[in-house]
């Protein structure tokens, strides 16, 4: 059951929650470099006010500590500063949104309580009272009805109205209630019960047609109805009072929430301004300084160093700019030295090119003379090559003839060898004939011996044997003569073969020498041709060298002109880099103007 007082948290609870949120945000501001916030108290009516911390006495230790803290804050990166700023603003948004949501929740709870309880209870009580009033009215007018049907209808309507009133009353009783409501509801129930009895008695009398006690019963009904209405009004007055209390609570909640939200908005605006100032100091001023240095670089002033006072992104940017400026200073210095060296070297190159041009012209003249000599030498070598070719042809012919003689000598040698072989065979045949004659002589001698033994009978055989012996001796003598002749002929043939062999060897040696001479003459001819081709190539190379030398002479003249131009450009480069004022040069004047003064509309504190 709904109790007295609003559903919104108490004022002290709101103060406590808001003080905790403010303390957390103040801690965030402290870490982000902002001024700490005073704690929230009810006496200050929850109005946020930022104030700077009380300055410490100007002592040496306090000053060093303050500088150390300032340096520590400068070393914070812009990323973390932005994160803390966004986190702080997000906390403020969450606080404001949370307070608004809490107020809306409590307001909706109050409205839900009013609509779901007070308004419903009042509605059911009103309906119940209206239906009872209608039932009383129709019952009181029933006796004046012109007919019994109308009277019966009024009585029936009265019953129906009472039934509807009872339904509304039961619906009200079904709602949750507290002790006060139950007490007043019990009074209404008692009044309803008494009114119900009077209503039923009057209704039964009208239905029975008894009109004697009608007015007395009507008066009782009126009194009891009045009691019922008073009890019912007391119950409705309770709900009206509670509804008014809920409304007053909602209005009070709205007033408090409005004040708190307004204070939070003011605090958020102040925090945003402080955040913007801090980011302005952290970003805009270093950017102005960076732009000043860039403008100095554009003007050629490289003398002023780049100070780095923090370790955040802007500090690293200034450090990188300082390194770039120092590197540019060194680069310009090196360019100056290089330009001076290039200028001196270009002048030396120009002088050397003039000398080289003269020597190249002399070399070109010498090459022309060499080319003419090479033409004469080429003619002489070609004549020698022609003579070598003719000698090679004659040597080749002699070699061919010597080869033919060598072949004939080989054939003669073979013939002599065949004659020697035939003589050897003849000697063998003669030896065979000599052997046969010797055996025939022996046989003839044996036959003569046998014929002598035979006496007369063998005389004729002895004569024949004697003739045979004579023929055998003559054959042996002839064979010995032939053998002698053959041996003499074989000796001469062997001597001829030896002489022919020596002559063949001499002819072969001559043929080999002639072939070697032919080969040498061929090599001489080939070498002469190669020399001719080489001399032609040398002549062409000399001609090309002459042409190249002429071109080199022209190029040397162009190089001399280019060296003169390079010297002029080196002087121009020296004049261009002379615009820069380097850190090591004395007497520099700082002509730079602060960038935020040159650029209209620049953001700077």
C-alpha cells in the first residue's frame, strides 16, 4: 500500500550522491591540470563553484615543487588530456542525465501511483456512490408510478443499480490498502450494510403495495444514505489528500531537479571553458610557435633555436622541428661549401677542357697521317699476299709432280721385289733339277752296274744307262750354269731393289718436303690474307678514331662551354644559399614577427 511522502530519494541522499559524483569529477580535473572544485554542501544550495588553490608561500622548496608539478602536467600528452577532458565532460553528462532520469523515474512513479491507486480508488468509490444514488432515486419515485408495470420496473432498476454499486465497491476492495483505508472502508461497509437493509425494506414494501410506512421508511433510507455518503466522502477525501501530496512531491522534485540540473549545466559550461583554455594553452600556443619557426625558415633565418618545454605531442613536434631546423642548417652549410667547391672545380674543368681541346686537335692531325700510312701499308700487304698466293700455287704443282714420281718409284720397287721373288723361285727349280740330275746319274750308275753284271744281255741296257748318265751330267752342268746366272742376276736385282728403295725413300722425302713447303706457303698466304684483313680493320679503326677524335674535339668544346655554364650556376647557387642566415654566423638580426600577430583571427589566449 502507498505510504505518505514522495517516492523520490530524500534530499540528504541526493546531496550525498551528487557530492560523490562531484568528488570523482574533481579528481579527474585535478589529474587533467584543472583547478580543484570545492565539495558540495547543502548550505551552498548545490551550486558548483571552481576556485584556484590557495597559493603557497614563495619559498624555495614550494617553488620547485610547483615547477615540478607544472612540468609534469606539461609532459602529459594531448591524447591523455583530451581523453581526461572528454571523460570529465562525459561524467558531467552522465551526472546530469542520471539526475534527470532519476527525477523522471520518480515523477513517473508518483504519476503511476496516482493513476493506479488514488485515481482508481476514487473512480470506484464514485461509481459505487452514483449507482446507489440512482437506486435510491428510482425506489423513491416508484410509489408515484402511474401503473404497476412502471412501479415494478423501477423496483427492478433499483436492484440493478445496487448490484452495479456492489460490483464497483468490490472492485475498490480488491485494490491494495493500508490501515487507514481499511478503517474508513470498514465504516463505508457498515454504512452500506445499513443502507442496504433500509433499501431492501423499502423495496419490499413497494413491491407488496404497502404504503402505510412508506414515508417513515423513506426517511430512514435518507438518513442512512447520508451516513453512507459521509463515510464515502471521508474515504475520497483521504485519496484526494494523498493525490495532492503526490502532486506536491512531484512539484518539489521538479524544483529540486531543476536547480540541480541548472547547477550541473553551469558546472559543465565552466568545465568546458577551462578545458578549452587548457587545450588552447596546450595546442594553439605551440602551434603559433611552430608557425613562427616555419616562417623564419621561409625567410632564410636558421639561427634561432627551437625551445622544447614539454614532452607531449606538441613538445615532440617542436623537438622534430628543432632537429629539422638544425639538419637544414647543416645542409645549407654543406651546400654552400659544395657550391664553392663546384665553382672552383668548374673553373678548373673549363681550363682543362681548353687544354684538352688543343691536344685533341693535335691527336686528330696525327691520326690523319696514320690513316694515310695505313692505306699505303695495306697496298703493300695486298701485293705480298698476291705473290704468296702465286708461290703457293707453284708449290702445290711441284708437290703434285713429286707425288706422281713417288708413286712411280713405289711401283718400280714393287716390280723389283717381284723379280727377286721370281729369281728365288727359279733358284728353287734349278736346285730341284740339279737334284733330279744327281739322282738320275746315280740311277744310271746303278743301271750300268746291273747291266755289267748281266753281261751281254745287259749291254744294250748299259749303253742306254750310259747315255742317260751323260744326259744327267749335262743337265746337272746346265743347271749349275743357270744357277750361277740366276744368282748373279739375283744379286744385281737385289742391288737394283736396294737402289730403287733408296731412290723411293729420297723421292718420298722430297715429296714430304715439297708438301711441307706447300703447307708453309698456304699458311703464308692465309697469314697474308689475315694481315690484309687486319690492316683493313686497323685502317677502318684509325679512320673511326679520327672521326671519334673529331667528335671528341667538338664534345670537349661543348664540355668547356658546359663547365663555364656550371661555374655560372655554381655562383648563382652560392648567391641563393647566401640568403640563409646560419646559426654559426655572427651579426644576425631576428626579423620574424609572431605568427598570431601576422595571421588575423588567430586563436590565442
